[in-house]
C-alpha cells in the first residue's frame, strides 16, 4: 500500500454536520432506514454526497462503501430505487454508503479517485455518528467503480496531519475490497476517448491511478470476480492483479463466472453478490 499520492482536496471545506443530517433519517415502509445526501465535500461550488442505508435490524458495526460509478460517470438516483440492490448486505447487518464522485464528462479519473478517498476519510471521521467502526470499512463497485475500489485498497494513506481540514487528517484505508471486472492499468488508454471522456487526462498521470502499480504486502484483502466473456474489460485485467496480490502475500481470491459478460445479470449477479457478502463477512465481521 502506497502513500505516495498527494491530495488535491485541501481546498474542500465541510459546512454541514452529520449530527444535523441524521435528523433527516427516514424509514421506508418496506426497506431500511435511509440518510440521503450526506455532504462529504465541495468542489467548484457543488456538493459531493453519499446516501446511507442502515439495516432494518441490528447493525453489525461494519460499513460498505458502494462506488456509484460506471465509466466514471456518477449518477444520482432516488434512494428508494437503490435500496433493493443493497438488500443482501443490509440483511446481514451491514450499513451501506452509496458514494457519488465528481462525474464525467466534467471530471476525470484522477478527480474521481481523490473524491472517493475523501469519502472514506469523512466516514472515518464521523464513524460514531454514522454507526460504523472506522477500521471495519469495505468497498465495492462495478467496472470503473471497481477501479476506484481497488485504488482505495492498494494506494491509500494515513492522512495529512498538518491539514487545516479535519477530514484530510484522516486515513482513507479500507479493510476489504470486492472488485467485479475492474480495469487495473490505465497506462495506454488515457487520452482522447469518445466513449469514456473521463479518460481524457494527461497520460503522465495514468501510473498514479493504476492499481496494478501499487500492489504491496499490506494491501486490503481483495476478491476479484470476472466473467470469461467480458468484451469491454478483459479477464486478464483481474488475473494480473490477482497474481500480483498472491506474489505479495495479500489475502485474495478470484472467481471466474463462465459465460458472464461485462455487467452481471441473473444467476451470475446472484452468485457474485453472494460471494461479495461472504467476503465482507469474513474480513469485516468474523476475522475482526
């Protein structure tokens, strides 16, 4: 795990408090408690937000950050529409944070990396109010969201003790990662890109946000899940970082879903979700 990144978020200022936002917690008739639109930072005059989904029953103290990102596009959707996709985690007592980052096309991949790292710092700083333990945070997402998840798992830091912003003094380390079909090496693909505008940044920055280059022995336990018919992110992407984890003695497993493409559906999605929950239970609950 490397601490070589410099935060670009020193200018971000928090003006809200979790204590105030908790008062807006609402309970859906058939779902978990929800705290919508918690502001974890600002950029260009706009808020960076996440939604908090709390389990119906007793919380187990662990939190799971879901990276709301596809092609590094981060969209808002009503919490009542999103909650069903988290039911497998909520039913086990996990608290889920749906984290949105500055979205493509305006913001690029390096911006998204800094945003989600800030989200972890914020949740750690306010872990008591949010009902989770700072050392029991996991992260997952899809494709670009998995890239961001891996960046948190392999390239985090302990925070900036001299920062004026209390959030930036916190670590952005997570305790477990689950990555579905993640891009792990952005070298060679950064630059003009009609399909994925988020990749239109200085290619010299690509090594700084390529997870494969940061694998080390103290990385978070990481589960890789990939379909063998993925025509967007090749299976080899997961295989190469899985092998790197093994070489460095990192707790890791890899699941290859036969016949699955990019974006799991049906039985493939159910199997992936079951494996994800088991991984988080093992590393955030059973092994604590």
